[in-house]
């Protein structure tokens, strides 16, 4: 019997499907973005990578995907491209292009969300997605014999040994690795393979994937275990003029990050407005131990010089701290000089108080001139200031 050749249209379709253009496209994008990042880091990073604060503010969500195109160096890029090519070209011949694209996007998203949820920042590189492709092919070997060409015992051993080794490298601070992106990318790939592999585990795997997605998305909106989440929440509440709840978040952040001068200054000012002067002093003193900041020093000196509560005022300390604030500003900041004048007035040294109050008036602007004049008049009457 004479063999019958298949129709030409089927041959053309098969040939078109064999060409791994999705795999190549992803590799090209990674090479291009990484190369541009190395050449122009200040231009590329802002649009391709999203910080934790930006994500919690609801901006640059595309960074969850585009960060996978960025790599730390050439070796990092080459390693990931090799494995994507090694696995991806086989996978692309066995599943539909739509399925392949969905798998890539889904595992990339899961990997980014996992790293963000645990570490509070995005990783860079496509290794989480590569682990997802590996996981999908690992559980699909029985249905796709072609997978056995690349998912052999050596590959399986290498992937799992590398998974464990990366945790050790990170823990020993030899090399930072996005380990949770690897783990969750792998799990997402395995579940995706099971979900599309048949009735036995399909529904359960799909349900677990859905729950994983829900859990992974939650930290984009609620993540109190991360410091900066409290910072972003405080900013949002301040914009809404919800001072009470904003103060809670500011102080929670301050406990974790006492070096942040803006947080300390803002939280202390709210406490002062609420006439909780002792709490304000504690916040400012804590930050003063860690950083030399003009606003914090000036605020603490002013509080010590002018506080209505006698037990908190300390003219001598106010002078010392106010002098530090003036030194930070080369003695050219009117508000700092005015604080130094108030501190001297608290010690009873009205001659020096008038001297520095006069210099503050010389440097005054339309914004602060009225307040400085009022303080100067009080000092001329040889009275200490009581306006914290």
C-alpha cells in the first residue's frame, strides 16, 4: 500500500509551531532590559522595577512582571537564559502557545508576589518562572514523553540541590537570592501541571492555585509585618486627615525604624498638638540617638525650651541641642536661631537670647517673620517663651 502524505497545511502548521518564538522573545527581552539596566541604571530601574512603597501606594504594578527581565549581572542572565531555552523550547512544542504564555505570566506573578510578601521587596530575574516551567514539566512527563528529554534525573537533582543551596548562600550572606520566588514559582508550576493533567488532581490543584493567588495578593494591601507598610499607611491616613490612626502607624514605624527623621518629626508634632509633650520628647530623643537631623534637633530643643509643663523644660539641654541644629545649618537658619534664643531665654540669659533672636529676624522671610517678631518682643520683655 502506498503511503499517504499529510496535507501541506498540516505540515506548515507543525513547522510554525515548532519554532520557539515565545521562549526567544522572553530571552531577548531579558537580555535587552538587563543590558540597558547595566548601561543606564538610573533610567531603567525607575520604570522597570517597583519598590515596596510604590506597590503599597498602588503604583507601578507592572513591576511585578517587568522585574523578571532585570538581572544582577551577565552570569545571572546567562544561567537563567540557558535553562529557559533548555526547557522552554521543548515545552513550547508540546502545549499551545496560549497555555505557555499563561504559564510564564502566572509563575512570574506568583514568584514576584511571594518574594514581596515574605521579604517586602521584589526580586529580579526570571528564575522563579524557570522553576515554574520546571515544575510544570516535572509532573507532566507521563503525558508528554518529550519532556523526558530534558527532565531527567540529572536535571531534577540539579534543580532541587540548587534550590536548597540558594537558601544556604542567602543565609550565609554570600549571595542574596530570591528564594521564595523559586519555591513558590516551583509550586505554582507543579499545581498548574496537575490542574491541566487530568481529573484525579485537577480540581484540587486548581482550587489550591486560586487560594495561593488570593493569599499572594493580600500583602499588596495589608502587610503589617513589614515596616514600610506602616509608613505608607501613615501617609495615606495623613492625606485623609485621619490624624489619630496616622499617629498609630507613624509610631509603629518609628519603633522599627528610629533612624527615620521625618517620621519622628511628624509623630512628635502630632503629640505636641495633642499636648502629650512627654511622648513627643521620647520620640525625638530616640531619633537623636541615631541620626543628626536639623528638624528633629530643632524640634526637641524648642520643646525643652518652651514646654508648658515645668518638669519637661530643660534650658541647659535646650541650648546644647539648639546649638547643634545651628551648626548643622551653618548658623544661617532663622528658625534654628530663634530656637536658640528661646533656649537662652529659658536659662534666664536674655542678653544672648536677644542677640540670637535679632539674628533670626535678620534672616527671616515673609513666612516666618511674624512669628519671629512675636518671639522677639516676648524676649525683649524678658519673658521666656511658652509656645511648644
